[in-house]
């Protein structure tokens, strides 16, 4: 650390803020982590997420590969499973491109699956002749375990308060005003999910984020739970949808399924048409009836949450940083969180932000 033990505020205790606060604490920084809500109750809510290496931008493949190594490190340090061993299956014509992007990475094992192998790997799927691949080291992120393990390690740093404003003040410091406090910090990292762009605007940064609402449903697996189940992405259209993602719960008795379809948000932040979310949920159940006969098409739980996307792509991520304030925005950040936290901690400690995370680098472009 180049500047002693800096005093850093992190706003937001989702997976990104928790990872950042944890990385800062590991570096010996004094950390205050603000969130009025229980850790992991924003976009990071729910039992599982997909970890996949395949991304259109090879720089992002490299970044998530590093993140995978950090997930492994946490698993080993904490003695808890954070990513399942079932792998990650994708079907559809886009897998040719995915494989080409992954080819140069010799340490990311990827295999083509023929229809019998696909059936064996993913027995809950209807008969399917689509091109298929397996990302062997992908899997289901145990989201609740990850949030719980990080929150346990940050109990002393967590302050249950809402941040109203962040702004640069004198001597390169930044001020944080909360419901009941006003403090100056050497650096403030804003990881407030949907609230990030609003707080960053107060600090003089304009972030071009698009907000929409998502729904994901969980269905029971019929019969005995398979010993291993992969995560699943269907871009084929063979079952009537092209943007499907799905992942198992621990124990493989339940499987979560979502469509990339979102509900639009109005300028005042409300849902343009609340019925849109219900319509996406109905389409998801209909997809399950057609494509996943190994599931009962009867949702047992829902995750509704905001999705914050940058204009350059579904997997786009960027960090805006100036005058003692850094703000991170992107979508599909769960898998990236350990690497993002490490990079944000490095920036907050005065050791510089990796170039590829600057907005102009457009990391994760389509
Ligand atoms: C249904 C769904 C499925 C997804 N699937 C995947 C997937 O398979 N793989 C993947 O990698 N990613 C996936 N994602 C995306 C991923 O979950 C998010 O990108 C990630 O959780 C974002 O984490 P975060 O910490 O940035 O934000 P959040 O989890 O939203 O955390 C922000 C926190 O900031 C707090 N906050 C907000 N405003 C303030 C304020 N003013 N003061 C103090 N605190 C504040 C909130 O209370 C919240 O706790 C999915 C998202 C959804 C919704």
C-alpha cells in the first residue's frame, strides 16, 4: 500500500461492496461499509448465480478467470463451497464464437457435448440436437454462502445507514453524509447497485446507466436430485426463447430459470408497466414446460431485482473515478466480484485503477 492505512468508505453491501471492503481490510485499510439494508438484499439477492468464462470480450474472459482463482482461494481459506462442481453448459449457434474466444486460454477447460453427453450432463433438458459446450470450471455460485461469509468477516465495519451524498472536499478527501453522520474519508467507493449513478452524479460524475427490472423463478426438480447439475444457457431458440439462463440450488433439488427479457423503467424510476414483469414470469414458466421436462413447472420462489446495464453491452462494466471517489457500474457482476473488489481496493488505497476498468476501455463490450 503506497499511502499507509487509508480510511475508506464503501457504500453498499451487495457482493461488490462486500468484496471491496474485504479486500481493503486484507490490505490493512480502515473501512466503513454503509448500507441500511441487510447485506446482499439488492441485486445480489437470491440463492444462486452462474459462473461462466465465456464472454465476447477476451479481456473480460481474462478478468473472470482471475476472479475464478480468487473464488477458489476464498473456498479454501473459509472451508465453504462457493461455486458448484457441475460445470456450465451452453447451447445454440453462438457457442462457435464462445469457443473461439476461449481457445487462447489454455487453462480454461471447455468441451463440445454431443446430444447423448448433453442428455447425460443435463437430464432435466428435453431431447435436444443443438450444438452444445461445457465450461468445465463454470458452475453455480452459492450466492447466499458468499454473502454470508463476507458479511461475517465485516461485522465490525458495517454501519446500517443510508448514504444521501458523496462529494469531494478539500485535501483530496471525500465527504459522506448519511442519515445520522457526516464523515470525511481518503477515498469513497460507491457500489450501491441501482443507487450508484445517483450518488456519483452528486460527486460530479455522469454515468450512462440503463435500469430495467428482472425476474427469475425457481422450480422443483422432479424425482431424485441428480448428483451433479450444470448451469445452463440457451441461446438456440429451439424451445422458443433465445436468452435463457438457469442454475441449480445447493443439493440440486431446485433449479432457477430466468429470461433475458426485462421490464422497462420510467424516468421517475418506477416500472413503466408492472404487468411486464408478470408477463416475463409467465413466459419463463411456459419455457420450462417446453424445454425442461425434468422440472415441475410450478415456481416455488422468485427473485425480482433491478438490472443496471452500460450502453456497450450486457456484460459491460466500468469504474468512474475522480477526486477521491470511485463508482462501479455494470451487469452480471456477481462472478466478477472478487476481482472487482481487489481492483477497487487497489484504487482506493492509492495504487491506481487497472486501465481496462476505466469507462473508456469499455470492458465487456458486445
Ligand atoms: C435475476 C438476476 C440474475 C442474475 N444472474 C447473474 C449471473 O448468473 N451471474 C452474474 O455474475 N451476475 C448475475 N446477475 C447480476 C448480479 O447479481 C449483479 O450484477 C450483482 O449482484 C450486483 O452487485 P452489487 O453489489 O453491485 O449491487 P447490489 O447487490 O444491488 O448492492 C448494492 C447495495 O447498495 C445499497 N445501497 C443502495 N443505495 C444506497 C445508499 N444510498 N446508501 C447506502 N447503501 C445503498 C443497497 O441496499 C444494496 O445492498 C443477476 C442479476 C439478477 C437480478
